[in-house]
C-alpha cells in the first residue's frame, strides 16, 4: 500500500479525536437547529410522536431522530444528540473496513476508511447532526450482507434477511435509500436466475419483507400527516405542490461533468459540499489494473445504477454517501495496485496521500481551535440551556 499501516492508523486516530471535538459544540446550520435537534426535543417533551405542522422535516423518515431522542432522554443534553452522528461515522468506517479487509486487504481497507473520512463533504457533514452518516452505516451493512451472499459458496439466505433488516433501517432514515434497496433486490433476482423462479422469489421475499416492514411505519405517518407517503417526493401524484429537487446539471454530458465539478468544488449551489479528487480521480485506473477482483466488479455494478438514480434526483454528494464509501474501497485498491507496480509511484502516491491527510487534520484542528465559542461551550463556560 502507498502508506504504512501505522501512519494510516495515526491519521485516523487524529482525525477521529478532532472530529469528536468539533461534534460536541453547538451547531449553526438552520436545518440542524430547526429539524435534526428540534424535532427530537419536541417528541421527548411531549412523551410521544406528535404532529408538527410547522416542521416540514418531521414528515420525513425519522430513524436517526429516534436515536437522537433516546440519547437526549438518557443524557438530557444536546451534546448526546451530536455524539450520535460521530458514533455513526465511526460505525460506517468500521463497516467499510470490514468490507475491504474481507475481500481486498487490511491496508487497502484502512486506506479506504481514510479516504472516506477525509472527504470534505464528510468533514463538513459531521457537526451538522444530519442523518446521512447513519444512513451510510446501514447501507454499507446491507452491501456487506449482499456481498457475503453473492461472493461466497454456498450461498446463505440468512445474509439476505440481515441485509433486508439493514436496508429497512436505511429506508426508515432517508428516502435516498429507496433506489439502493431496489438495486440490491434486482441483484438478488439476477444472482438467482439459474435456480428457478420459485427460489428467486423466495430470496427476494427474504430481503424485501424486512425492508417493507421496517420502513412502513414512517411512510404511513407521512401519509397521515401530509397525504403523501413519500412527501415531498411525488407530491403532484397526490395533489400536493411539487417540490423541486436540488440539482446542478442535466443531460447526458452532465453525468461526467458533475463528477469533475464535485471533485474540485461545491455543486448545487452551497448544498453540495465537495467530494474532493482523491476518491473519484483514481477510478480511471480501474481500466489499467487487471484482473479486477470479483468484489470490485460487484461494487461497480451496484454503484452505477444507484449513481444514475442519484443523478436524476437530488444532486448532493451526501445523498450518494454510501456509494462514495464503496468507491473509496475501489480507489484504495487502485492506489495499492499502482504502488505495487512501481516504487516511484508508491513514493509519489504516499507523499500525496500523506499531504492530504495531514492537511485535513491541520484544517480541522485549526477550525476547532479558532472557534472560541465552541471551546467555551465544551469547557462548560456557556450556559447550555440558552446556547
């Protein structure tokens, strides 16, 4: 691998500690204050789930908000809510590591976690308490289950049941999980095509029933409150005002240009934080490194239709985060493969990745150290009841 294991572990530990500090301060974003922190507080104060007509986000799937309610009930402080997001990032990183270690290598897995955690969109997302990191953990878990079922012999349908449970939790967290579940269901049918329609349908049901059962309560709640189980998606079909998705480009050429745009800057106005070039750029190297491992082929086959669905909908990197996690594994494998071929490439890639990691660590540390309000908040010098 381009970077030694100890260096990757040191960078990840440093980033984890600094991100923990940045997660424990008061957030400033409007969505966070008026939704992700506000809705759980209202539910806890009422002692039950209540209708909040003045909060648009309360009609969305709320699995992560329920975890936030639990943390708030146990600790009684908004800092516990902020820790849910940090814990979910750590869990997503561990799941990414489990995927890479099982089918690639230990160092490739660590490098993938490093690339994923270091993405600017992840670094900016973490302190906001948004639901995307929890969704990413659930989706990566579902990917892991599908990979165990697809790549191992004999195939064990228990992995499909567990994958369905995780996909159901994902769909109960965010609507963006819908295309992911559809792609995994199609993969199950495709993987069962030689074993008869009956076996294929049984396997599909093993996966799909948990998805439906775990997501149905939130869809029913949304229907009762708004008249649309997928509010605000498909609003015109239910006689409601259309909601325009946040988009950056359109047309066939945009499928390529948006990858460049999100690698070098913001997209969709300020809503789409950068992914950065270190995850997407090395994917070109997949055409040079042969043969591709079966896991890489499976990952790309799953990622492509989900990417197309994302391109047709809300074009924010955080709405593609699980796929970006899987692509981090592909990118890490490319880095490791190129470093293995030429010593000078290993040195150059190692220096590049080390500079990226140290810069990300320094920027996050400087941001935390320069935020005196956050530091005073963490030190208990600010009245948290009014913060």
